C-alpha cells in the first residue's frame, strides 16, 4: 500500500505494519503533533486521528497518554544524542558550533514541547521526563570533555560546563518565545558565554587554565 506523504496536521494513510512499526508510527504521530502544539494540549483522540488508528489499537501499545509522551520524548532524545555525538571535521569551535546548531534545530522543531517541558511547574514534566532531560545534559558535558581530550575534569571545570548547559537551555527557552536574534547570532553568543565562563574559572582552577593553554591554537 502507498504510504502517506506527511502533511502537518493531516492524518496519515494506513498501511500494513508490524507491531514494532505500528508503535513507532504512533510515537511519530505524537511527535508531529508536538511540533506545533504543547503536549498537554494533545489528547489520545488527537494522536489516533493523526495516526488514523482506533482507540483500541492505541491501548494495545500504550496504557496512557503519559506513556506515549515519555516514549515520544525518548525518541526525540535519542535523535538528539545521536546527532550530538557525531564527530564533525574542523576546529573545536567548528565542532562546538555544529553541536549547538543541532541543539537549536531539535529544540526549534519541537518548540512547543521544549517550552512546556522546561517551564517550571509544567504539567508534562515528570520524573521520567526529568531523567531524559538529565541524560541530554550529561551527554552535552561528556561530549565537550571528549572533544577537548579531558579525562579527569576538576570539580570547578564540571561546575562550569554544567552551568553553561543550563545557560543554553534557558537561552533557548527565551529565544523560542521571543525570536529576537537569528540562529547564528544565538549560537555565536552561546559560544562567547562558554569562553567567558571558562576564562573566569581558569583564574582559580589550574586544570581549566591548562586546558585553555592547550586548546588556544585551535580556537
């Protein structure tokens, strides 16, 4: 049977699927809806209509709306992590710019879901979703350490990187709502923030100071 060419907001045409494919299709339908609507505004009825399946079939794969939400977020996180961990050619700045671009693009694709997820007190934020968000934070810090060749980061270095990741999250939360700057301006500003924070840490942390000296030719 012919697969539907996806159109935002329109149900997808049915085709024969294996159980695993059907589950992924339901997750895909949820993600498509989350790209234009906050998750708390998406109902089971919305998902089954978009996926063109019955309510009974939905419950064959998911026990609740929360389950499909967590599964959809898991898919989005896996996509983000896969792209973040790809090694791009170029200088450290080139690689950092690539990673930030990936982060911005994924957040932009699922803007309403991203805003709802990170907004304090959001009804869609749960222990399960918090765990997935923490996973992305951990991967982001680990990737910076791997790219810079740091195997034994100091507590101050880890604190700096974790705080910078929080700056990235908060900045994107504001940018997705205001759009006062271009994507490129945003990425350059975030790189400048990391440089400034790292330089400040280097004044009191020998490990960070040694790293700055070592990577200076690449930046």
